[in-house]
């Protein structure tokens, strides 16, 4: 299998079938990470079809299932499929040092790691999502709180120390995305069609990282927009209008693009402060608008932006969005790729 871009053909590492193709965590780059089904790794430039091989996953038989590339193109994180009841590791590679992973997160997940995303502007932050119900938020610069009476050892930081927090959704997670200024927040979708909103930065120990949950958001969407939703596809954040969007689908019908949040006000939590201001929760029956996750009651939470109809597509499976051009592309289970030009925000 090969990837085609503007007339160029990019062959997967070691001529393997593609398992995962991932773009940079940032928004404007011609570079993508490529992972073969047998664990070979590469870094491709879509302008020239050149491919730099980075090595392979360690022996052990774990199949790559997801991957993320940092916004500076330095780190490639690869999630794996659970095997023989063992924990599914996440491997972190440094493209400047091809070969073995620089770190292995061996016990972050005990089931398939189905999605990884790096922050848009910080190459040291990523989150991993799994069918075990966990979303792990990782910061490679994070240091755990000091133990009273002991001096912190800067040389002992490792994978466990870098986990800022683990969000337990109690349901298999399909996607998680950063959003908000400085990627301060996260949103996760589950296979039960729940939407979870949570902090993507460290919060005080006594605070809850989860901000709110929409249980089976399909019912909420239909109640507010009149659109019958069968499944939720994915989310994306547009930094220009500072808005989080949700793409929802209807079996045999049009897709729907929903505006989920309006990010305009001050942060409810200042990481440099010792105080923590809890977001204001409004009744879910009145819906919510997220203003930098300071929640205020309004007329509607899920506002329809566009109805995306195309008679050719099957159930949508994945999507990608370019904020620079406001182009949305989605792939379906019938091997179609649809492209829509969205109106200016």
C-alpha cells in the first residue's frame, strides 16, 4: 500500500502495509509519520515523497495501532494493540536518534491504545486514548510534586512521572483532542457516544480533572438541532475563532458539523497560581456554552454549523481539518474521501 499526495507516491517503511499515518501535531507542515503493520517506522515529506527510516518497534509482538507526531517533528509516539492479556505499551521515539525508543510507557493502558495526539504548540505534551476507558495526559517536562523531607532528583524523571493525570471515562475511548488556548483542555469521544470535557494541564491534587460529561450526546444533539445522529465521528479545534467542533453522522443520511464551544473568556485555572477556581456548572437541561471552560447557561450547547450531504458516502470513519484553508476531509468505510470547504468563521 502507498500514500499519494499531489502526484507523489510514498511507500511505507520496509515495503510493509501501512498501519498508521499521522501528521505533525501542529497545523502547517508537509511532514508525516508512517508506521508499518510489522512495526517499521518512517518520517515522510509529502512534497518530495522522501522517507527517512527511523527503526522498528521493539520485539515482543505488539502490533502498532495509533501514532502521533510532535509539532516540531522530533517525537513520534506509537500506541499498540493489546496482546495475550498484557498491558499495551506506548513507545516514544526521537527522530534525531533513529533506532530504539527513547522511552517506553509500559503500563499506561491494559487494552488497545487506539488514538494518540500531541498538543498543537507544545512538542512535549500528548494524550493517549484506549479501549480500557482511560485517557492519559502526558507532559515530558512534568515533574511530580516533591516528597516532604526529600530533595527531588532531576535524573530520575521517567514515564510514570510524566503522566499528568489519567481520566477514567468508564467506557471505551475512540478519540481525544486538545483544544483551547495553550491546549489547556481536552475532549474525548467514547464508543458509547459520550463526550467528556477535561483539563489537559495539571490541576491541584484535590481538584477533579474532569469538567463535564455528555452521556450519549446523540440524544442531546437531536433535541437541540432536530438532527437524528447515529454516530459521532471526531472533533477538531480551530484556533482562529477558538472553537471546538464535532462531526456527527447519520446512517444513510447527511453528516452534520456542530459547534461545541466558544472560547473567549479568562482561564478558570491558572497553573502558576495556588488557587483553583472551579468552572461554573449550569443545568444540562438548559445546555451549555464553554467559554474557556467557564461554563455559563445559554440557549444551546450544540449548534449546527453545516449539513454535509454527499450521496456517495458510507458510514464516516475518520476526518482531518485544515484551519488555514478551512477544508474538512472525511473518509468512509466504502473507501470514499469527501472534501468540504467550510464558510469563514
